[in-house]
């Protein structure tokens, strides 16, 4: 066994390196603040009314942008509840079995009381060998964080954090306010950029800052706009980035729209059902991240009953505190309290999909 010292040093160096992209963004934002507030508004704009309006609007957008970015970085990703972890006896029992079929039977026995409806590509129960747990629906193992993350979307190096259930709303607001920030700078800086370019204003120190501010804000606007539009599409379809690349597999087969409940309910699942919290970087998403309502009718009969009869899930809107764990029987979102998607009448018109073949045991460890 290798000594732990070198490994600890290596991991410490990796953690430092992971913060470099965040530091880069912080420096860019700090310089843009200096260039816009001091060099453009205070030094270059002569009209007092215009100066005040620009400064007030800029600081309102800047505060929301920084707040959303902070929340995205420092909100800890949520991990599966203890009910999904194997007990010590189950671990020992699983280790003693050599055959995949026997191991799969053990996992099926454990999973029958859990709200798990997704499978591996071969139809087996999704199991994380590193974390020793049964993966909840939409949960994936992050190779960077070395943890299973609830409703994992992706690991973002620009925030040095996993984007998942606990901070996906913050990530969306970060994209929205950063795009608005860049567009506002581009729009208000344009006339002074033209004046400096056409020699309409004196050649001062502010010229470099105003010219470079316009170019950088314009370029960032293009990249942010494409990323923001893509994630808006994901929200409307109720998919994560991982699910867009590889559709989730249910007992009846692959279904890329398995978690979609329609535009309104998909939006509410991320932003919550209280409109006053939508533009604010405060947690208001519905559910607990361990189980999700689906649009499917032919669910796995071995799993717990349809969540349409479960009571409404509570939610946390307190900033910066740990989100409370909900009982598994109450883990489904209140979105289903009025949706008819679980009724057999609606599903009668849909085509029956051919069931998956008998599963063979696969122990999945997703990056």
C-alpha cells in the first residue's frame, strides 16, 4: 500500500488548480467593475443624469450576478440519503456472491422499497461501487468530486462545483444574470466605444478600458447566450446535460422524455411554485432530489406505489442552510397532486413499448 502522504499532497495540489478558472472569472469581473464604474461612468460620461442611471442599473445587475455566482460555487451538491446506502450486512453479502445474477437479486431485494425506476443499459439496478449505494433516479457519480450527486447535470470547472439538484436553479440564474450583465455593458458602452474609435473623445487612459470592455463583453455575450439557450431548452424538456447525451433507461426501455411533465411543471420543478423566488438565488426547487415524478404509465411493478397518492413534499427556501431530508414516501414533488399523467385512461392511447430483456448484473461507476 502506497503511503498516504504523497497522495494527500497530490490531491491538495489538484484542489488548488481547480480554483484557477474561478479566480480567472473573478479577476475579469473585478476589472470590468473598475473599467465600467470608474473609467466609463465617472471619468468619461459627462451627463450627470445618464451617469446616475447607468450606475444604478449596473449595480443592480452586478449584485444579482455575483450573488447567483456565489451560490452556484458554494452550495454543496446533495448526496443520496442513507436509505440508498448498503448496510454492512448487505455489503458483506454482496461481496460473497461471485455471480452477477446473484448480486443482482440482492440489489433488487434492497431496491424494492426504494423509489427507483431507472436502470442501466442492460436493465440492471444502478449501483455505485465506489460509494456503495443504489443510485436514485437521475443520480450520477462525479469522478472529480468522487461522490454521487443527486440529479447531476455536469461538473463545471468555471464554478469548481458539481451542478445538480441543490444548485441548478442558481446555475441558471448565474447564466441569466451574467448574460444580462454583458449585454448591458455592451449596449451602454457602444456609443463611447464609437466615439473613442472615431476620435470623438480625447485620447485618455480610459480609451483602452472602454475599447477592451466592449470587445470582451460582446464576446462573452455570444458564448453565454448559446449556453443559456441550451439550458433553457433542457429545463423545458426536464432533462439534465447527461440525460441529453444519454437518455435514461426505464424498465420498459429508453425514454428521453421519461421525466418530462410539460413545460409549466418542468419549469416549476426547477424554480418552485412561488413566483417571488424565481429571480432570486434562494433555493426553491420542488422535491428532494432522490425521486422524481415521471410521465410514464407502465412503471416497474416491483417498486413502491405511484407517487400520485403521496403527500406534498416540503421545501426549503432558507439561504445557505442544509436542505432537510424528506421521508421516501413523501419524496415526490407536489407537481403530481393535480396531474392526470398517472391515470390509465391517458396512457391507454399510448403505444406499449417492448419490455427490456432479462437484466444481467452490471456494477456501474459513471464519471
